[in-house]
C-alpha cells in the first residue's frame, strides 16, 4: 500500500499528491496556452496522446484502445488530460477518463465516468469499470456506455 502523508488535516498518498500537482500544472498550461480555439484543442488532444505514449505494458495498450473507442464513438468529445490521465470532455466538463492501474498502484486500470455522464439508472449505478483486456465485447460495452453517457 502507498505511504500516506498528512496535509492540512487530510491524508493523501504520494501518488494522490502527485496527481493533484499534475492537475494544477495542466490548469496553468491551459490558461497560458496561446492560439485559436482549434489550436488549443489540438494541443490538448496531443497532450492526451503524449500521456498515453508515456505509459507502458498493459496500461498503454488499454489506454490506446480506450482512446480509439471513445473518439470513434463520440468525436464531439474534447480529449484533455485530467490529473495526468486521458480524459474526454463535453461542454468543458469531464465526461469520462482512463485511469492506468500503474498511476495508483492498482491491480487493474479503470474507465471512469464523472457526474456529468448520464448513466443514472434508478438509485444505484456504476461509474467506474475495471479493465484488464479489451476484446470485441468490451469494445461494444464501452461504446454503449459512452454514447449513453452523452444522453444519446
């Protein structure tokens, strides 16, 4: 288990602190980015590809597959990094994201959906899905989840 640190009354792992610092750097870079809206979007999308390229092993394979599936199913989503992870935004809000297992030393990677995702189903529904491999069945499920999250 990751070692915990005490900060301002809350306990955070070193990995969580690193993710928060990464998020602050992402926000700072976004504020200072120059160019047209299209140029900024292209730079943010490239940032996602760069993060995926930094991964290794199964995390990299899964991230590449998730990226391909999400961008094909919902080309209107804007790829950007979020806490150092590939994420896909709708109207400036995170809709879904890929969390590599290595990021928090977990035994599997996850595809997560933020509260803007329209996955509501009664009073209880999943918002995070463990990924170990992606075959045709999982690809279909991810496509369905992403399009449903968009309210289609």
